[in-house]
C-alpha cells in the first residue's frame, strides 16, 4: 500500500507488520507521554527525586544519550573533516541515531526542569560561568545542525525527491554538509565537554570535583574523549541490532571494521587517561578534601560499592579497548558485539557514577548516605524518547535510503 | 487532487513560517512564563501598614514577653520582646507559632451545644443561659457535685474560675500538680512557710540536676535556657543525672546515667559525703540519719561509680552550688521524698535565698480582691472536703477517684484531660459517667469533642489577662496579657464568660460585683493597672527574702519503684518532654511538628528509644515494629536504636498521638499517656509517677 | 572591579556558639514564620521538607555511656568561594537566578527567574537548598499570617535562606529616609533566627566591621567553619570548646590535626 514511498530497489516488510510493530512501541510511547503530562501538570512531586537527589535518573539519561549519540559528531568529523570516504556508508545512520539521542535529551530536559515554561530563561538570563548554560547553547545549536544534516536524507524519499525544489535543495545541502559537519563537531566537542564540566566543577562535592585547565576540569576533556570513543561503538551496536531485526546485512564489514578500529584506539587512549585521572583523584584530590577514596564507596555495596569503579574502567574500558584494537578479535562477530555492548555500558556507567554518587554521598561529616529509586513516572519518561527513537528509526529505515549499501548487499529479485 | 494537496501543504507551511516570524509565539512564550510567575493558586500576601503590639505569652506558664508584628489587622509574626525581664528577646517555638494557633482551622469558632449527639452552633446568649440553668438547677441540693478541671495557670482568669466555683458552692477545683506544687509543700514542711520556689541557676557555679530539663522546658522555658547560656559563659558546671540523655544532658558538662528511681538514695549519698566536708549550722541533726548512706551502698543502689559520687560531692561542697529536681519540663508533680532529699542538699549548700541558690518567695499581693460575699449555699459547701480529701487537689488524683464519685457537671478550662492525663482510656470511661461536661477550649481537642457544651475562649493573642511571673523572674511580679489581635471567631475571654454567667445564677452575683471583665481587672489591680499596661510587667525589685529556719525530714522511701511487676515487665518506660513537641493543653502546631526528628515521627509511626544492648537481647533491630505493653495499655511503635539511653530503660516522647486536631498533628505517633499509670504520693497526694514498667514484643 | 567591592563592602555573617545551642528549634520556626515557608501534611521525610534553617543532631557515635551529642543549626552558609562571589551554587546557576551580592556578601535567590533545574542543589554540600516539589498550600484561614515582605514560592523552583534579606532592605530604607542616620548599626539588621534564639547562641553582623561582635568572635581560637577545606569560604562560623565538635566540622585524613586544614581564600 505504501510501496510508492519505499525507496527503490529494497525490500520492506508488509505494512501490516510494520504498523503492528509501530503500535507496540507506540503503546510504550503513550505510557511515557502520560507520565510526562503527569509531571507537567502535577509537578516534580511525581518523581522520587528529593532535596538530596536533585539530579537523578533524568540527568543521567541526558548525559548517557548524548554520550552514546556522540557517534554522530565523531563519525561526521571523520567523514567530512578528516575525509574517511568509507564512512559515508554509515554516516546517515549515525546522524539519525544522533537526532534521536539529542531529541531525547532535549525532551527529558524539558520534563526535568521545575518550571518548563521558563526553560528559555537559560538563554535569556544566561550565566556564562555555568556549565549548564554552555550545555544548553551548544546542545540546541548542535540539535539544529543534526536536523540540517538529517533533512537531505528526508528529502531523498522517493516522493519528496520528485519535487524539483526539494531535489535541488537536497543536492545543495549535500555540498555544504562538510561545513555543517565541522560546525557540529566543534559544537558537540564543546557540549560533551560542558556536560563533563557539569559535575567536574562542583567543588563542594568531592566525589565529582576534578582539577583541570583554566575553567575546564579534567572531566570536560574526558567526556568529549569518551563520547568520541564510545559513541561509534553505539552506532555499530545499533547498526548490528538493526541488521538482526531486518535480517539483512546493511553495512559492509570493512566500514564497520574501520569505525571499530578507530573506536578501539579512542577507547584505549581514553581509558588510560581516565585511569590516570582516577588515580590522581583518588590519591591527590580526595585526600586534599579530607577523604580517603574508599569513603566514596563504603556504603551499600550494591548501590555504591567499589565494583562500580572496576566495572567501569576494567570490564567496560580495557576489555573493549583490547578487543577492538586487535584485528583478529574485532573481526570476530561475537567479540565485536561484546565490545560494542561493553563500551556502551561503560560510558553509561561513567555518566551514572558522576551523577548519582555525588548526590548519595555525605560530604558533611554528620550527613548520611541517601539511596534513591526512580518512580515509575521517571522511568516511563526516560523510556519514552527511547521508544520514540525506535519509531523514528523504523520510519526512516522504511521510507528513506539510510543505508547506501543496502541495495548492493541485498539484491532484490523482481 | 494533487494540486489541491500541494496547495494545502503550501498554505500550511506558509502559515507556520508566517506565525513563527510574527511576534505571536514569542509573546506567548513570554506570557506563559509570566503566568508561571503569578500562578493564581500561590498566595500573594496583602501589604499594608506595619505595627508592633506587645503582650505576654500564655501558651505555657513561662509567660514570656512577646511582640506581635502586624500588617493592618493581621498578625504576621510573634517575636520575643527585647529587654523583657523574663525572656529578653528569646522565644520558644510554641510562642512563635502563635499566629498558626490564632488562625488555625481547628479552632472552635462559636459556642457549641450537643444536640442529638452532635455539637451544633448556638449563640453566646443561649450558651450562657444553658450553663447558668444547668448550674442553677442543681445548686441547692448538690452544688458540690460540680467540679472544675483547670490547667495549672497562674493567671487572673484562672483565679476567677476558682472564685466562681467557690461562690457557686463546690470545693472540687482540680488542677494538674506540677513540680512547683510539690516543691511548695517541701518548703512548707521544711521551712514552715507558704512560698513559691524559684531557682537562681544562672548565678550558680555548680548545678546538680536530678533530671530537670533546664533547657527542655523546665521552669520558665526561655528564661531557663537563657540562664543556661549565662552559665556557659561563666564556665559553670552542670551535672545531669538521668537515665536518658535529654537535651539538657547534651549541653551539660557531665551526663550521669542513674538506675531509674534511685535519685533519693543518690541525693542523700552525696549529702553524706558533703557533710563530711562542710557542715552548715543546724545540720547536726542530719548526721546520724545520713550515716546509713554509705558510699558503696549508694553506688550499688544507683549504679553510679563511687568515685563519681565523691567527685560530685566534692564539687558540690566546694562551689556555689544548687541542686534541682522536677523531671523533664517539670509539668508533673514529683515525689515528696525525692524533693526533700534534693532540698536537703540545697540546705547543706547553704544557698536558700542566696545568689545562685533556691529562692523562697512569698508572693506580694498585686491583686486587691474585695472580700468575697458568699451566700448560705456557698458557705455550707465550702466547709466540705474536695473529692481528693485534704491533700493537693491534683487532677490525676481526682480522675482516679472519679469512678466512685458522682459528678453532675464538670467544667474544663486550659486543659485537655482526655489527652494529657495518664491512662487516657480510663479517663474516657470515667468521663462517660459524668452527665454534663463543659469545655472552655479554643480548640476542637479530644476533650472538647465529647463535651456537651463548648464555650470557646480566646487564644493567647486575643486574650486580656494578668499573670504571675514570680517563678520566672525569681521576684514577685506580674505581667499584662494584652489582646494583640481582633477576635477571629465568636469567642470570649474566660473571665468575661464567668462574670456573665455568675450574674445569672441566684446567690452568686455578689461574689462577682463587677460590670464586666474589664472593670474586674481595673478593680483588682487598682492604680497599678496603668503602669502595668504601659510597662507590660510589674516586678517588686526591692523584695528581699528573709532567712529561714529549717528542719530535716526523713524519707519514707529510698527507692521509687515504677509501677508494674518486674517479672512481667522487665523494662522501664520513661516518657520524656521535648521542647519541640508541646504536650500540654495545646497540641503541637504545624511549625512545631515540622521540626520533629524523623527518629521520633516517621510518617504516622511513633518510636521507642532503646539502647542497642537491650534491643539485641530482645532481638530487635533499628526501625523494626514492636508492641510496647504496660499494665495500663499497649501501643505499636518502631524501634529507634540509641546510645543515649541506659540499657534496660526505654523512652517515648510526649505530645504525640493526638486523635483530635487536623491532619498536621492527628494520628502521628502514639500518646504515651495511654501507657502510663498513676502513683499517688503518700505525702502530697499528687501523682508522682515518672515512669512505668513495660515489656516490648516484636510485631 | 574587585577593588571597588573592597572599599564599601559589608560581609554579613554569623557566629554560632554550639556550646550554648540547645536544639530547641526556635530558630527553625522563627525562620519559617518570617519567610512564609510552607508546610505539608507529612514533614517527616527530611529529604523533601523545606527548612531553610535546619538543626542537626550530631553524635560522636560512641557507645553508651560515652556517647556525646551536639546540635548544630545550619542556615545557608552564604559561601564566598575561593575568590569572592564564586559560591558553589552561584557559579553553576545557568539563569543567574541565584546571585552573589558584593555589597553584603549575601547569596540571593530570585524565585521568579529560577526555572528549577536544581543544579545549585547538586552543587551545595550543605543541603541548604530546597526544591518546591509541591504547590505551597496553607490551611483555610492560615494564609492570613503570611508576610508581605517575602513572596511565597511557587511549585517547581529552588529556595533557601536569604539571611532575611528583606530585613536588610527595610533597615536600609530607614537609613535612606533618615537625615541623621548614615549607616546601619549592628542591631538594625538581624536575622529572624538570631533574634529568636532563646540561648543567645547566634550572633549576626558584618564580619568586616570591627565594631560588630561577629568580627571578633570569628577569630576565636575555637571558631571553625563547615567543610572549610573545600574552599567554600562560608560566612557561618561555629564555636565550641569541645575538640570533637570542631573536628566534626570537616573531613580529616588520619593524622591531621583539627583545624589544621584551612583553605586559603583570597580577598576580604
């Protein structure tokens, strides 16, 4: 029925099956929308946040989706600025994933603030010293860049492309895309960094605080680095999942391999830097504030135990780095999957730790550890954009030529 | 078709772009945030002319000077009055909550009468007629079947209530005995004078406190806290002797945990050591008696190290010392024997009527009462004895005797006995037998809920009254309670109600010769009124106490065992006063409740404080649910493990577990009074129970 | 710029004598009453209970009978930061809704500008900042006692102790309106908690003014500040003769002497 909209030369499932799948995910979206409306109408008392946990699940989700969405800017950088031509076969998808991730972050932020109607004050009454102001500016600008990067793809829809105006627009946009990609890469570098700065500048919170250069704490650089390192892994992971679901090979192995190799080097260098940062923090920064680093991990083992640090750095850091660095291992599909998953978990865990642990941890000697469990409304609103992202990806895949190599890899027999 | 579709598309896009470029969306974004800054459901307080009006707080017997900050006719805030002789600017959290009480939705808004089981609004005229007819109807035959329960207040209006009952013809006026009432009797028996005790603790160098909560509401609460601070400045030493670490023990230099009920032994034990070092004139007669308090025996009985006792005795003998008693806030009577023992220490310290010592003050008459004219009914009735006999007319003793007495009419003012008295269930039962109960409460409290007639009085910020501040300032003095707020509801001053009612009862009018309450106050105060109103207080600065002779009294008891069988109830439950939880006639206002620790109330749960050692023996952990059982009742609470209490002793806060009042107070925690029993002191007749035996079971 | 601040600036601060504090709660209620702080049915969850002034009960954690306790009132600490104005919260607020007033040293909160991101709460190690999770609701009739000097806060924003800044404004208005009064005197501007404290444990004034009591008290040998070594440079000083109490004010590594770890801060 919708065959006129489907790109030429590729096969798609029946509309019925597609709509059924969309309906299931759509139900999850509706659940999330209901929770979102509750939060907007009744206020943030719908959450389990409190005065100790002013930053909680949502802020973590923001940091995490932007971190994994880092694949977009980094792949863009490699493709357009550095000029790795091969990556043109995955750049569309990287951009699409980026759009979903950044859209998610903005939506969650709009729910997270106590006065959403005043959200624009962050631009109007901007405090330039605040990392969050930097985040807001760069995030919205980069979102705009991503949309600009995504629009040409949209215009490539068979029906839209028939309109000469859109066809020309699309073509011209492709021409200037390098400029946008460069802008995007810069903006993204900056806000990834600012997001790292968000916790790094908290000199009242010894768990989060890091020294640095000028106004930028080390977390500023580590966040950018880690997003660039692990973002491509997430792009690979999502591509692999898409291939599994569609039961098709969509991107050639050499493309994936190139991205995986670069990611491997990035993770490796990042995790070494992170290790140095952790050691400095543990043996210099923390004692300077009067803490033994183990004070940071000595409460409830499952919530705040030292395992979390080992998990982040060793299991989700060094292991994927080693897998991806060696050609043999990264070309082993199972190990590639493992590395992509571990790297994604690792970066999410890093964001989790930097948001949650500083909030739970007592700083005044007579304070107590605080445990926090999100309410269903928080969980639903966090899943909402993920489900929304799945819908957008499904639509885009069905109607837009996302994967340039799809036709070649999956010849259709007429 | 295609053309149409495209046109619509173009139109739509055009409209969107056009709107986006117009000022409309920006204006809407701006307006919506302005709206969020002025949400109509967030109140905006009205502005207006600001003024301050002075008064004296009557929410407890501390009687601090207060000033109300007003915007037009609204009271915005209560503050302490600077340079006031009682509190010099300081104020407690209950006093500060005055505006919440004034505007509380739990206030009784007009006179009420029980009609068909429900309290319904009536006019003041009808209400006073109702009361007057009820009282007139039984006056000739059984005027002594009318009783009054009144809070322990030293105000003019309370004296009018006493006078009202006397003129009506009943000796049955009861009030809750406090530690001061017990101490007064000690002074009477030991020094032979009728006088009020006051404690000059701010000038003492060494204070031995037998569980007195100097900063937990004891005496005049703010005044006592101020005294403590002066003491800190002067590096005084405060030793707090009690089995649970109160706030006073926290600020004390030394907390001395003592086996519950052994204070008498300790006091004499210290006295025995003191007398070895210092023997004031006239104390020779005490020596042989003290011989039986050998150090090792005292140490064994009290559980306090002998060296510690010697040290206390040495410090006591060599400093300007004072010993004080009256547990917690001192709102309950103490044991006569214990008070005698403590006062004996004061006599040994030779501090009576000395700086830093016990002041024994004879109240100089500020009130000029005309001779009360009584008719034959009143005269006849006043020869009779009160239900409590010749002992102190303690409300608790009255309630204990109530099941065997017939009381026709009960008037209740400034108290909420259904909540404040021990063993509330028994009180409730006894009350059910009384056919007619009149409440003068400002609030719909537990007692008022079951009253047949409610004549609501003004709250402290609306009242006119005169109160004695003698105990607070340690010199004879009075303070003026001025109305700082207009009446919020249809209420009256107690004095006004009494005068109006007395005029309508045959034979009583002569005892209440004043036109109204205002003229009553001017008549009673005479030419002092003007300066009192102007200054707020009158204090007899020149008052000098005389030297007093004394005699020692041997105790009947050496140990005061708490009620209950040790075999069945192995633990001792101590109710404690917290200054953050008012536990008297007035329930804790929302401000006060908000300050209460989450280890005292969590949600609706109350807590029992237990030492971890005891908890371990019972197999209890922190926050586990338990049942606390005593011979009088039981309740469900949670465990609060605390290192600030002796093993074997458990504690619960007073002032919680209201069933009346609003959602900010009702149903939170449990009323520990329900678990308590009474012990009548053989000398004073007042309830001297300070603890009860209990057992704790896992739920 | 900074020099200019230095010349005329006041630096309001507080000195609290912990040996006198009785934990009576008057300061908390005086603050609630003065500042229209709302209350709700259940205030036993201290993690969502707005108490600009909160009194902590702190124990030495030793078992009976060696347990000792002190109370410590904790208003907003009005941090100056390592260079004046670099308070943990002010530096992070994205919308300049909380600001450092160089003329008084007071950290302000603009309720109508705050959009409730709570970054400031994440930044504050003292838990001095509170979020309005709920609409403030007063029971019928009780809104009568609300003071027009402080606007009640709407749901969804952050609030905190302001050192009763409206009282400063009222006092300054009197100075401006008076012919013979040139400056504020010590008693003209006092916070509600200072005034109410029955124990007289709180002293408030201009830390920079040699004639004010706080100026001398802050240099007491037993004076300390909370978490001094983080460089928050607070304006609330505490005094106690007890060493363990002073030690509870900061985190120490083994072997460090109490009070040995003061953070060097510039200026004032």
